[in-house]
């Protein structure tokens, strides 16, 4: 059985690891150990045309979408421009779309995949952060299944009752679930004094102790803004209000999520810190196949540590819970302001400690507005970016 796959963000960290997983699963298929063979039918990337075309040559993909102009080799149908990824999704028939474009730029293409009823392996958390109120109803209407690729959300999913049955996100939280807790590694600044962290350089912030990720996601991990985005994503994926969501620092990154139940039981999902594991599970669900990732050696694992997040040192998760309670465009505003702040930090225009305060100031400055259409979301995104930039200039 063949499954046709489009990868949005193919040249990034998640995209390249997805291609590793696809190669692994196809090898298992040829050995009779996995029922599906994946065929990559489309790739979307930003400006790295050289790698995108090399990926197309390696996989046989004949459709490539690039945000920037490029000259395509023979046999490739090239789509170009800001809407190229969305055009790819709408024009090329597929069974699964893996959405891994970083930031709000991935929203139109991911929403298109949902509207078309595709299975969407969702690594682009900003889609739900900015437009969960559009994406979730669209998924329910079209029958699209959202398969979490973030390790934390994949962990929550596997801890839920009957997760391997016919139902996958989006879902409504079971009344027996009292709390869902996402773990955070704590990033490079977990043990730093607050004053030193506030003045950290981009080089220091980019040295993540556990995960290998793109620059923007690595900075988000250092500020714990990634956990803020993930809390909002969990709210939409699993139908959980802010008071049933939380996060905790876990430096080993072995426990990815925990689900507390009303009877006092807690179910946790554990795995090696390797993004290929949740990618593979999203692509193989509801089956499980021999893993491409290294398995945990329990004889060498001596301890699992957990510590509360200090909101004074890491205010981002609290901003997320506030955005969930506010509703409307608050998620879009938080995400857009953070993208501007991270860009400014990497360009050395602001200190590290300014990232979260700029996001908070932007949330404070803009009035609440509802999100009823994609244009509403894009308008809120643009307003937040303008507001954040004006505060940088001020």
C-alpha cells in the first residue's frame, strides 16, 4: 500500500529527519515488516533551493515549492513565491502532509491541507497557536486528522485513553483527565542566574544541551517560549483549558509528557530525545514499527530530575496561559511578537531578556479581537508585528 507524502519545510531540521524516517520505513516495507510504502510527491522550502532539488532527486518528488525564485532542473514542476507551499498542497494529490515550516509562514498551507481533509502530521506549532479557532473547526468539518509531531504532544497523545483507536486529535479532553504536563529541558540557561541570562548572547542561547534544532526554535527553547507555544497548541489539540495545562523542567528530556487522572494515577510517555521517534509515530499511526531512533538503555539511566519553572526567570509559559484565557487573536499576537523579538535578538538589536518582555508588551498594547477567518488571523499577525517593531524602534 502506497502513501503519498508532501513535506512542508523539507530543508529544515524536521524536514530532513522526516526523509530519514521515510527511508527507514520504506526499507522495512521492502523487508515485509511494515504495510505502507511512502512516496514523496511534493517538497516545500524557503530559500535553500539547492538542498530542496537534491531532496527531490533523491526521493523522486516531481513538485517543489520555494518561497524565493530559483531555476529548477528538468523534470521538476516548480512553484514560487509566498503562496507556493499552499499552491503545492492544493494542486498535488496526497494522503499525508507533514507541516514543518517554522513560524506563521506555514499557516496558509497547513490550513489548506486541513480543509482538504488530509492527514496532517503537525510540527508547525504556530498554526494552532495563531489560528486554532480556524484549524480545529475546519478539521472537524473535513475529517482531517491532526497527528502531533512535537515530542511533547505526541507524548500526551500516547497517554490518552484509546489513543490508538479510530480517534486522533483534534479531540475533547476526557473528564477523567485532571491535568496535562509538558516537559521542558530548561535549555542552556536552566542553571544560570537571572541577570546573566538576561544578557546572554546569541551564541550562548544557540547552544542547546539536548536537542539539535533550527535557530529560531533553539532560541525559543532557551527562553521557554517554545513551551508557551506548545501549551497553546495542547489547548487546541486536546480541548484543554488553561487550568488543566502545565509545564515542568526535566533536564534529561526522557519524559516528554505526563497526564494526571482523577483517580490519582499519572501516565507518562518516555523516549530518547530524538525527534525521529514522534515523526515516525505520526507516519505509522495507528501501527508501530521498528524504530529508527536509539532506544533507552535503562541500565545506564540513573536519575530523572524535575523542577518547577520560575516565572520570574522564564515568564513565557505564563504568557501562554494568559493568551489561552484571553482567546481570540491573543495566540496570533503572542506568536508574531515573539518572531519579531527573536529576529531582533539574533541580529543583536536587543538583549536576550527583552524577548519575553516585548511579547508581553505587545499583548498588553493590542485590544482583544476575534478570529473568524484566515484574513482576521493575518491582520492580527501584521498588527502585532507592527506593534513589536515600533517598540523596538522606540
